[in-house]
C-alpha cells in the first residue's frame, strides 16, 4: 500500500511538472520563441549534439510556424549570404526549411526577398521552394521571382524551376495567365521558355493568347508553339490555330515559316486555302514547308504543285457545299446499307477529314457490327488522329471483326505496335483526354 501511494505521488508529480512546463512554454515571450526556432535550425545545420532532423522538425512544429516569419530574413541573410555553408550543411538547412511545407516556406521566403531583393537572395529562395512547390503555389513562386531588383539575373533559374513545376504539377497550367500578368517582361520571356521546355499541349492556349505582344515576344511564342506542336497528339483548337494564321498574311521571313510549320503540325484545316496560295512563291524553302504542312493536314501530297493543289481544293469545296452535306446526313439513316454507302464515300474526301472523322467515330456505337467494322476501315483511310480515343474504346468491342479492324486502324494512325491488350492504349487515351 505504501509503495502504491508513493507511486501515485510520483505520477502526479510528473503530471504537475509537465503542466508547469507547458505553462512556461506558453509564457515564453515571442522573442524567446523566435530565438528558439532559429537556434534549432542552426543547430541542425551545424549538426551539433547529434540533433536528428525528425526531432528538430517536431520541435519546430511545437513552437509554431507563425513564430518564424520575423526571424526568417535574418536567418537567410546570415546563413545563405555572407557566411557560406558547405554542401552538407546547406542540404541540412534546406531540409529543415522545406519541412515547413510549400505554403509556409513560400511566405517566409517572400519576407526574405522583401528585406533583401538581391539576385542572389531571390535565386536561393527559388531554389529552396521549387522542389516542393505545388500548382497552388505557382503565384507565390512567381511573386518571389518578380520581387528581385534584377529580373534578367533571375530568369535562367526561373525558367528551369517553372519547367520542373509544369512537368510535375499539371494543374499549374491553369495559373499561367495570372502569373504572366504579374511578371516583368524579362520573366515573361522566361515563362515562355518554361512552357516550351515543358512540352505539354496544355501550354498551347496560353502561348496563343499572348500572340501580338511585340515582335520579339511573338517570335519566342511561335518557337514555343512549334516545339509543343511537335509532341501534340491531337489537332490544335480553333483559338490556337486562328492566332497563328494571322502570320500567313503580310508577314515574311522566320515568323511566316514557323507559322506554316505550326499550322501543319496542328493540322489546321482552315488554313488549307491560305497555304495553297503560299505555294505560288519563288522561295523553295517556303514552298517545301507549305507542301509538308498541307500533307500533314490533308493526308495527301501533290509535291508542291500549286495548280494541282488548287484544283483539288476547289473540287473538294464544291463537293462539300453540294453532295457532302447530304452524305454526312446519311450517317443518321435508319437503313444500314445507306450508312455503309455514306461511310465509303466520306472516306475519300480529306479536306475536312477531322470533322468527318468525328462524325464517323460516333458510328462505333452503332448496334450493327457491320457498320462499326466499316467505320474502323474508313477512319483508317482518313488518317485523322481525332479518331484515336474512340478506336481505343472499340478494342473492347464484343465483335471480333470490329475489334480487329479498330486495332489495325490504331496502328495506322499512331504508328504504334503495342499488343491489342496492352495497357499502353488506355494510357494513351488518358493522355489525350487530359490535353483535349
């Protein structure tokens, strides 16, 4: 009984001590808490007393990250400025700082840049935040970059950091317009380079929306559009291609050549007439580029022959204005024979093969297996990539003939030889859905 009472007194004594310690902690003046946080980070950096990172992070959280803001500028200036750290110490410091999380760290770094807007401080701030930044931190990241007194000096690091962010966080593309408006011109140019280097079709709209800024910027925008168009798996939107087409009229030189390349890569059917007009030129290089663009858009080639291209174009326009409308309407006919006949005819007309392919792709849900099978063949003949998602779905068709024809069409349109049951097809479908 005596031992138990003694034990109880000991337990209550420990509890009381713990409560007293907690009260003392709450009573610690703000300045003392600030110094404690700074000391913890510095002790971690210097690896004193064998401090483990996990213990330091735990104590930092206990002290509260709201106590860190006032001291953060002095810490960055002292330990990342004049007093250089070796690589190991710098890694330890980065680890302690990034433990705050991107939002808190971004806030701390913002205070640091406000106090010291030198290029060195801004670069170090960007390098600390970049590896852990998320899409919602993009505007904070841009604000830190724009806070320096010499944007040109920050631009290379900004380009690399944003490229990594766009590759890692696809949602960051949504923030591009707002970020663009918040940046000085030197960093706007760096942002264009980042979007170009990310090589993601999500960046096409942003680039196209800013065409018309000035000659230098337009040149960089066109370069970026061409680079992204090279990896795009689907035709460009009307907004994107319309912005590029303006360079086909009254422009000469590099911008015209790049616009031709971009429109071909993005398969802009609306540009066919203008491109054919450009074939009537003395420039062999431009003529060659235009012919390649027309071949990409239509799937046919007349080897740069202006007369043949013009005759074909006029014939196709005449057909679409006349019998073409009725043939497209026949795809909705109740008689399967009428639908099959229309499908065969449409597969021969490639001026607007994207539009036709979209209409035909709907027939892959037709109840008649013969119609679905013939549709796969027609889509293969038209050669437009817009049909790829629907054909991937058709690989699961219950009719073997339909599934086989869908697979053949996919191989023809994509140039891929993945097995019919490969997960690669669904992955491609997901990628196309994400960038459409």
